[in-house]
């Protein structure tokens, strides 16, 4: 969920800024750095992570739709072909199956 990713990234960036203030010496320079980069970094990274997750979800949905369509088509071909192959595999039956495949694709 992009909103969850946004929230997690936001919290992680805030924690990173707090750690930077806690660890970096001298504190005055660290504070100047954090005050200059905190807002753009937190906002940009949070929106970027949410956008990336949204793109991944979109790609997954497209792939699932494609897979479902392909599976439906394959099962339709199999369903239409099953009775034909029960009589054996010969030239006439091969032509029937080829026609079914052509019609379904």
C-alpha cells in the first residue's frame, strides 16, 4: 500500500535526521545541515517511495490480468480439444485442433 510505504519512509527519514543530530559533531554544524536538508529529503523520499510502490502495484495488476487472460484462453482451447483427442491423434483431428487454436488466439 503506497500510503503505508509513505508513512514508513517518513518515520525512517525523521529517525535518520534525529540520529544525525545525536551522533554528528559539532552539534551546531550538524543542526545547520539537518535544518537545510531535512524537509526536502523527508518529503522527496517519502513521495518517491510511495510512487515506486504504486508503480509496482500497477505492474502486478497488469501482469495478473495478462496471466488470467492467457490461462482462460488455454483452458478454453483444452476444453474444446478434449473430446477430439479421445478418438486418437490423426490428420483430421490435428486439423480440428489447429482450427480451435486459431479461433481462440
